[in-house]
């Protein structure tokens, strides 16, 4: 196929942004675009792999997050085209540009997956604030507004994950290991109880 122009070639823009501003902010948006796509794929994996007593809640929870991320990285890519630049689309180049790393292949405990997602969301929030500050310096108020809207939802996702990681819940499936559950079952079958409280010892919670 014949290229109309190179990926890095500046086309100009119809909204009155200088080339200096468009180039500086396009670089920021491209980093966010690649990082959001990375997290989008990771949430998809967690959506597919989640299991256990809270399967349905977490299955839908992850779906809600990757759906929102898709909308956000689409907005970032659209803003790049407004500025006169082509968004980075090749997966290999997106991996290079992303400031977060997709987790390794394989299956992990649900709690570990959630912790990884929360750390990545926090990293994104920190990087978004840097770009918002830069947009203000360049007087690119539209990009600043877009990034601020994305930041609010990013912080919400991070906060919601924190709630899922709370140790006080109705189900021990999220916070206990199979060995913990077996230990409790053995205690019940042997008639063991907590000598001080007169109750059976609760299963250990693994943070």
C-alpha cells in the first residue's frame, strides 16, 4: 500500500493550535493512548479469567472498566487527529510507548489481579496530571478539559478497586486461600473451638 504521509508527519490543524503546541501535546496523548490500550487488554484478560463466589460481580466490574477505557482511548486518538497527527496504532509500537506494562501471561489470584489494576490506574492518574499541567502551559484548553474528564473517571476506577480489595466482606473466597478454608473445615470436623470466645476459630484472612 502507498502511504499518503508518514506517521510522524505533521498535517496542520484547523483549530488554531501552533505546531509547537500540537507536537508537544500529541506526544503526551500518544503515550496515554498506548497505556490505555495496554490496560484495556489487561482488564479484558481479568474479565475472562475471574472465578469464584464473586464471579458475576467482578466479571461485570472488569467489563465496565474496559468499556470505559475504550471510550477514553478513542477520545485520545480523535484528539490526536484534530491536532494534525496520526495516532500510534501498531501493537508493537504501543508496547514501546506505554508507561505501564501488561501483566505476565498465566493465571493469578483475583486479589493480585485487582492490585495490579489499581497500581496501573494510579500510574495513569499521575501521568495524566503531568499532561494537564503541560496543556495549561501551552494554553491548549480543550486537551486540558479532555484529560481532566478522563482523570476523574480514572480516579473513580482506582477508588472502586480499593473497595473490592477491602477485607471486610460477606465472602471469604476473595480474601482466603484454599488452605485457609480447609483448615477451617478441619477445625469444624474435629470440634475445635476458640477457648476464650467459646466460638470456632475463624479462617485466616490473607491480605
